[in-house]
């Protein structure tokens, strides 16, 4: 099932890329814009272009519940953005996004641990973008493909939950590892993308971004097991899910043989969690600079030669 979702996402991105390329080529072949030195556009700046964007794609989690490729789970990603251009190759972007992350130990190398989570996440970030080709206000002179790099800083809010006995529980409320962690984390987004010119006001960007975050509790798993006897019964049940495996349960290191000893390894605190975003973003230029302004056209008045003027004076005489 996960492979099918991954194949669907890759196919979606490739199809969007193919369609956008064909539409852009058709638009450019029909475009009959002025030349760069045309008087219609003299004095207009290439800079100060503002854009709105909407994107859709996939989010993929990596962390304590997914350390190998056999546990990759692709979830949906949606975003809205605002861009402002400062120069020929530099622009800034503010984005807000909602996406989901999920993973499980089932079927992986840590199947005996039997933990799982899913999370709805909100991310707000400001990024700087550097384009390899300088921006051109004339659509028929812009490159069809414009690759770029981006990096920035932001904040993410996460809510890991898990299903236990038919009900969903919000894990941060139960301190499963005895840690009252914050559900907010700083995030550093960086990656690369390709912008495809579609029309004067429209572009499509295909983007791949990595998110470095500063928490290891995106999945509610990080350090060691606590003493179950001192915990709330629900918290203890959510912290140690190995008992649900029945005959496949491991040999516990505690004397009562029903739970792990306090301090037994539950996660890896030396490696922070992270996630990857793959998205297609449709961008609309709010104030396109490619506009025909007839008021800028100056018509020269016809000049009469001196000889013509002299012959008229003679006739008057």
C-alpha cells in the first residue's frame, strides 16, 4: 500500500511537470511580446514583483519509528505562500502549510516494540530564494525552466496521536517517557526547485525540501522506558505496547516479566526527527510587469522641409 502511494505521488509530480511543460511551450509559441528595448516598457523595473502561490504534495517522516526504507509512509501536504522579489535573482517567501505525518513499527526492524503514531502538523516559515537565471519581465524572453535554491527558518506545531483499543489518544498529554516536551519546534527548511514559465502571470514550481527540526518527539519516541508502576494506567499502556503482541511478546528484563525495566532503551535521542516535502506549486504574479501602456507611446509630428516652407512664402507674395 505504501509503495502504491509513493508511486502515485511520483507519477503525479511527473504528470504535472509534463503538462506544465507542454502548456508553457504552447503559450510561448503564441506570445508576441515586445523586445527588451521597446519604448512601451522603457523605465519599468524588473524588481518588486509579488506572487501568490498554492501548493499540494507529499510529506514523508524520518525518525525513531522509521530508520530504514521499509517504513516510509507518504502523507498529504498543502500550502499557501507569498513571494516578493528583491532583485534579478533573489526573492523572499512567506509560507504557511498543513501536512500529515505517520509511521509504525509493524513490519520494520523494531516490530517487537509495536509503537505507532500519526500527526497533523502546521508549519510557518520565511525563506530566501536564489535563482540560477536572472528574472526577465518579458515572458517571451524568460527561460522556460528556472532552477533555484532556497533556505530559511520557521516554526512547526505537531500533535502525535496513537490508536489504542479503538480510541485515539494525544500522546503529549501522557508523558510516556516522563518528559513534558513542547509541541512547537524551530524548523530550518532548505532544498531546491524548478520554476516553469506558463504565461505572463502564471508559473509552476516543482520543489523538494528537507526540514531540519530541533525535537526528537515528533513521534513521541526518544529515550527510555519509565517505571510503569508509577505511571497512570493509560500512560503506561501507551508507553509500552509490546504486551499487545501476545505470544510474540519479547522476554522482558524486569522481574515480573510483564514490562520493561526503567531505563530500557525505547528510542535514539542522538538523532533528531525530520521530514521531507515534495510539492507542486501554482504561482500567480499579482502585479505583472508585462503590460501594454499606450500612454508610453510617443508619436513624432511630421516635419516639413525648408524648401516647402520657402515655396509657400513665395506664393503668398
